[in-house]
C-alpha cells in the first residue's frame, strides 16, 4: 500500500513538473503554411527530380553532421528501396518557438501508407518562407537585448527525483531556446572530474541542486522548487544587460576545442574577480536516469576551463580539453562570471552566456 501511495505521488509530481513552467500553446501560421508547401513538394517528387524537395533545404544545411547533399542521397535511397511509384508525405508532430520541429516522413504505395522515419530539424526564415537549416548552429537567443540565463544542474544517473527537474528544464528549453542554457554536472558520469570542484564551490551537497545565473540556488524537486525555476529565470532575465558576447568561433585540435571570443561592455562591470569560464558539453549523450529510463540527459559537461577577464581587450581565446574522445555532437558554452570566494554570501553573478555548436 505504501509503495502504491509513493507511486501516485511520483506520478503527480511528474505531471506537475511538465506543467510548472507556464507557457502558451505556440502556433505559427507561416511555418505551417511553409510545411504544407514542403509536403506538396514531397508528393510530386521522383527519383529523377528531387529539386522541389531540395529547395526547402538551406545551402548551409547541417543536421547531426548531415549536409544538404546527404539529405538528397537519403531521398534517392527511398525511391531505390520502395520503387519509382513511391509517393512521399510529411506530417508535423510538434514544433516550438525556437523553430525546432519534429515530423513524420511517410510513404505510400497504392493504398498502403507507412512510416519511413521520424525527423527532428530546425527551420529558419528565408524570403518569407521557412526552410530547413539543421541543428548544428544553436538557435539564437529569443531576445539578444536580454541576458542569456544559465542553469548549472548537479545530478546523477541514480538520483530518484532528478528526472522531474530534467523534464522541466527540457520543457523550458523547448519554449525559450538559447535564452536559457543548462549544464548537466553528472556525479557518476564525470569524465573531466569537474563535478566535485564545482559542487564544492557552490556548496551543492545534494541532488538535484541547480544554480541559476550564479546567484540563485534551487534544491530538490518538490512543487515549490520546481516553481522556483520560472521565477528565478524571470528575475535573471529582468536584470540590465551590461555585457554581451558578440561572437564565438571554434577550432579543434584532437580532443581540445579552442574558442575565439569577442564581446562588448554595455555598462560598468563591478565584479571583484571577473572570470571567463567555459565548458564542453556532450549533446544528447546515450545516458538516462536509472529510475526513469525514458528520461535522457541532454547536455553533459565533459570538460572545463577558466581564465581572468581582461577588461582592456574585447577579444580572447579559451581552450577546453574533453575528458572523453570528442563526441560527434558537442558544444562549447562560455560565460563571464564574478567568481567570488564565497558565493553563499553575495552570489557569483553571471553577466552573460554564449553557446556554439561544434561542427
């Protein structure tokens, strides 16, 4: 009986986590109209003429290392597998404010209709329509005139309550795009041995614990804790923008990634120990929570570095070594932080954040 009651509570909390971040149901008539035209192009395509389909893909398309040419060969392979009488269709599953889209690619032969693949992609506007651009370039912040908000999330694969927080953070990212960046410090999957130094610095002694913008600590996954993510996000977003990164370019040497940064100061930086800090993230690692096998990790920290901020310059380079062979899908995140001796006294404020996907 006791186990049944606990199960009911856990299910209730999971549903609460999904609903805790208040948001409107998002719709975009232009995006849907573009997708319908894309579907029409699919239905008229043939093995001899894929031009109508390929017009919907950017010249710079890159999605999980697949180029526009790879996509063209993929469509050709469908006709090779199913024959020249194949008709293609596409149906939207879901899309988000970030222009991330999930859809089904379907085929039909006579009266038989069947699923070929489920796709995830990103769209950008181009001459009034939306076209596919891929996920290798992170979506820009929804409002570049506001700070990007960072959540440093301390967790582990064995943490029983952490899936509730992970689900909420994924929901927030789906709605807010790169206006929010989450870093997963995973205690038992920590190839760069970065969990303990960071957890000790913030006094993050339990899991789940999250640090929002270096200032705000959220402990646990109860209803009040889950509700705090939205309020803390809104507080951080309301702070004046006094520092902004303008670019981040990446270069690879083995398992080391070097980021070349540029920025601009828009106000007075008053921090006592300003640091440029960086991490490498393994995007979408093949890791899930033991207590919730359907909840996967999204952004595992696999390396970190920091350096003093030089206010006399507007550029810098920072290199981060990966604790594992560099994964096929990774990103670098860099932020400017006032790394005070004791963040429990006044917080270790983060002024702004920039993220760049690897290629």
